[in-house]
C-alpha cells in the first residue's frame, strides 16, 4: 500500500524545519541534509520542492514575510481609521511574536538570512511596495519617523542593546499613540 502524497504538508514541514534550524543554530546549520532529516523526507523529496539551497532560503524568507504581511493585513482590517492604518499595523507586527516580529524567539538567528543579497532585495522590494500602496494614508515624514523608530526598536531588541526596549509593550503603545497625533509638519511646527 502506498501513502497518499501530501505535497503542501511536505513543503510546510520543509519550510518550518529550515526556519527552525536557522533559528536555533544560525545560517551555517542550514544544509540540505539537515533540513531533509528534520522534516522527515529524503534529499530528493526536498529537491522536488526546492531545487537548491538558495531556493529554500528564498522560500523561508518569503514565508516569514507572508506571516508578517498576514499580521499587517489582519491589523489593518481591524482598524477603522484610514490615516496611519498601515503604520499602526506595521508597529504591531514588528512587536509581535511571529514572522519577523521582535517577539519571535528565533529572530536573532533568522536575521542571518538577511545577510544574503537576494533576500535583502526580497525584503526591500516588499517594503517599497507597501510604502507605495499606502502612500496616500501613511506617507510623509511623520509616519516615516514612527516606522523608523519601530525599525530601530526592532534592531536594538535584536542586538540586545542594554537600556533599550526594556518594556516592548509600553514602547509599542507609545508608537501607536503617535500615529493618532497630527503631523507637526502640517501644523507648521
């Protein structure tokens, strides 16, 4: 008797196993053999889904971006106020414990993926598209400042900089509150 093939479940196990290996042991731990073993498939099975290690890396980051993007979309769907909606969702997603959020316990190791130029391009392209798509409601220096402060908090937390981001929930609330304030540039300040 043969087992029914479940390609989506196998692909999911491969992505989860690769992300877990990178998260626990860093990018050097990501070998085809290690991922295949962790996922319980043959190397041939892995290559059926991902023709190369680079294709697997691309897919892992794309999956993390998908999780991050889904979190942003869910937050935006709950937010009735158009002005600053994307920025608020971006702040919340960056402080979350999934995808690329600072609460993800494997984030420190996962960031090693961003050492790959093709993956940096993938992140940059995603963010550029988001900023273009939401320019009408989240454009200008005020929202940019809030997003950059969020990015700085993310980086400081990732690098474990002492004296910063000691209370992530409080910092998140403060950044969210800023999104409801009028843009000082508009007021002539």
